[in-house]
């Protein structure tokens, strides 16, 4: 697909959430969809974009539906420019929202995004060749909790209790060339609390 949009931004698995100024991608031809592609097939079917072409990605409530997430993230890394940003919105794995929908195949937690980078594979090589550094993860909790507890106490509650986090948003950055799979290169994202 030619790059006739600058900067090139992909709205992946967008469904009916079509955005102006973005290339809207879904597996079904719906109104406003620019590219039809099955994100679950990235292991065998590349996306129709050249290497190092994309500036920004939005995956809003998408990856929890993808059985094989690593091939998708590797393919996004291939088409990403160095330093490209990816915004990933998902239900928190400790919420009913993560598991009630029968089309969800896995839950995600703040630490899950590190597995889209190379340094997390210092123990074993699963063939994954993407490298996304998680920069920030924002945990959105109900506005009623604002001011109810200090941030440290709220983080502890999130670790112990279900259904406190309404949504989680991760900001990832494409690292090129790939880093080595070394434990000492792991960098955890900054965790923030937001209010919904």
C-alpha cells in the first residue's frame, strides 16, 4: 500500500471506530475501513506496508482478541519507523471486563508489555524478533477513588483486589535495531493512575 498519508498512523482492528487522518484496518470490510487484514494471521500474512514506514499505531481493545500476539507485535515492529509509538488500550487482567467477553483470549497486566521487547527473552528464545519498549502504563480507576487513598495504597489495592482498574493504556516505543535478550537491559514502564 503506498504511503499517501503523512505521518502514517495505523488504527488497527478499529471496527466501527474509524478515525480521520489514520489508516483504518480491520478484518471485515466495514464502512470507513481502508485496509482489510486479519491481525491474527501476521505469522503467515504480512501487513501491506513497507519496512520502517509507520509513525504511530493505535490498538484499542484489540490484542486481547488475538490468540498469537507475538507475531502481530513482530509485524508491527517490522513496519514501524525507529522510535514509532504504539498505544495499546486493553481491559486490566484483574477485571471482569477482561474475561466476560467470550472473544477475549488472554488477560494483560502492566508487566505484560515487557514481553513485546527483546530483553525479556534472556531465558529462552521463542523466535520473537520485535522490540517494543513499554514507556508508560496508565491504570484508569473510577473517579470515585480520586483522593480516597494515596497512590501507593491504591497500587497495593490494585494488586490485591479485582475490578478496580477500568481500563489500561500502554505507550510503547519501537526500538531499532533490536536489543540483545539480556536481563540487565530490561526497563520497566512507569506506572500511572488515571481516573475514568
